[in-house]
């Protein structure tokens, strides 16, 4: 993997390039200075998964769909295969994320469901607030 | 009974086993073709790199006065550098193209495609869309999305290699590759800007 990609996924810190920002307004998780790199990664993976969910819904494609693991670990780009209906349920809840077993962090989340090597976790404390703040209804 | 019925059964069994053997042979030939194509691609890349290196050396010889005339072409890597804004704009466009091409491929050809192929194109489309949105919104905050897009495309390479018989799939694979390259270039440009002393 190129060094730039590796570095970015390892959470090199929030860049602040003066003069680069667009004037189109709005807010993303990446722009929030209060979020750590792990939370930003988790929110990025959730955003990508929501797009996969939209594609799967739109084309009525798969009973079982591969989503990105939403753990936010540095460099994790593993896949989680679950039925689309299961993912839809998880996504209905703003503080819930889906990830591979062993990728959970008990300091910021608790496991609410466990099935075939896949975990559904619920964020607690500040992580839950951040997740709720950037939750986009499907 | 060893009469007519037995013969029929024997013939059917033979046919089935022949069909099976033929299918295996076909799969083997297809795998060989795929390997050869990958090898050819790698060799072509090496040939291009060698030609470029040769060209650079010839320019050096000419600048040192050891060649009477300059080469009539210039190396590819001497093209005008895009700069940060150019790299970001190109990545944004490449991400948009990738998402659109994958979408078109789904619409036209999803039936009959293997599941892993559809999933790989869906991941490419999803990461490209997210990266494009972030680039459009604020390039400075799109590092994670660009990195993820480049990584996802890189991991999809065995799928992108095909072989594809349909134009939509060829276009989607090609747009995905271009998207990965453009995201890496934008990432490099963004980091160069971050590391530059202000």
C-alpha cells in the first residue's frame, strides 16, 4: 500500500490546510476536532457501508452482503458478511456498529449481539454522542 | 440386466464424466490465460519503465554534450506536475466516474455475475462516492476517505483483472483503477502540502 494511504488510515491527525477548504459549507465527521482518529475512521466506514446498503437496496442484489468492518482500528479494511436485513437493523440504531469479533474496544462500546464471528456493538459515553451526531438516516 | 438399458446408462455416465472433464479443462485454460495476462501486464509495465529510464539517460547524455542531438520525445514523468488543486480535482472527477461506471455496470450486467464480483464493484462505488463527496466538500478533510478508496481498489485488483466480455464491466474496472491511481496522487499531494513549511 502506498505510504500516504497507510498513513491516513493510521490516523495521522486532523489536517488543517489553510486556503484549501471549500466555501460550500456543511460539516463532516472529519472536520470535528473533538473526535479522535478511531471515531473518525468508524464514522467513515459507516458512511461507506451506508452507500453499500443503498446500492444493495436499489438493485435488490444480495441475501448476504459484504460490508466493511466498522471497528475503526488503524489499517483495518476487513469485510463482514451479513444479511442485508441484519445490517438494516443495526443501521436503524445511531449508536450501533457492526464489526468482526475481536475488533471491539470495551472502553467505548458494549457488545449487544454476537453471531458467527460478527459482533453488533453499541457505543457508550462520548463515542455514542459522536455516533448519534453524525448518524444519517437511510 | 445388461441389455439396452445398461448401455444407455453407461453412455449417459460416460457423457457426464466427459462433460465434467471438459469443464475442468476449460477452467484450467481460463486460469492459465488469466495468469498469462497478468504476467503480460507486469512485463509491459517493466518494458515501459525501462524505456522511460533509457530516455532519461539519453537526455542526460545530450545535456552533457555526449549526444549530438536531443531525443525527439520526452519521458512521461516530465509532464507538468498537477499540483495540489489539480490532483484533488482529478481525484474528484475520477471518483465520480468510478461510481457512475460501477452503477452502469450493475444496471446492465448484474444478472449472472459472480457474487464476489458484484460485491467488489459495490465496494468500489461506495468508497468512491464517499471520497468524492468529501473532496467536493473539503479536500483537507478527505484523507481517510481517499486512503480507503485507494486501498479498496487495490484489494479489488484480482476482480478488476477480469476477464470481461461486456463493455460496461470493462469500463467499470478501468474507471475503478483510474480512481485508485487518482486517489493515491491526491493523497500524496495533500501530504506534501501538510509537510511543507508554511
